[in-house]
């Protein structure tokens, strides 16, 4: 079968969730990700093992490794906005991936330096009076 998106193995997925109406703590957000994925997998422990990254600071999303046939079930779960193939390499030395690593059911905090382009673009937008983030242009 041909690869439709370069770098994707169709085992790793990026699940984008609807924005929450309030500002919960990171552990609460991660708990929501685990519970959401557990609805598809059946067991929270399996969900914890499947999740490899979480985003809780700038957007609500997580990366997980699940069989492709579960993607259709995940898409129908409450508050799931999109399910996208993820090109995450899984290489621990690759720090270009956005989000925080999730290992053994725990969040490994990220360093803001990996989000510097996004932060700079957001700050530029604020100084111009716009209120929505945009992706920084790559140089």
C-alpha cells in the first residue's frame, strides 16, 4: 500500500480535541486524554501505554499508537475534533517534535525553546493587535 503522507506509518495518530471552556490544570487535561482514548481501547492502562505525547499549553491534542482500524472509532468520541496521521519518529533524540513526551503514564515537561517559533509568532500577533495564533514562517 502506498504511503499517502511521507513519514507516517499509520500506527501513530495525532488526536486534536475541542478546546475546553475553562482553564484546567495539566493533569486534568491529560486525564481527559487518557479517558477519551480508553473509550476506544476499553482500559485506561492500555490508553496510558498507547499515548506517547501530550499538548496542554498551546492546544489540546495528544499522540498515540493504535491500530488504524481504531481511528474510525476514536473520530466519533466526544470532544474529538480531528484524528490525523502523525509523523512522529519516536526517536528520543529528536526534540523538534512539539508537545510533551508521555512515558510510563507520566508527562515529561518540555522546554519552551522547542516552541520558540510559535511563541515568537504569537507575540508578533499580539503586538499587531491580532488575537489568533499563526504558524511562524520557516527560514
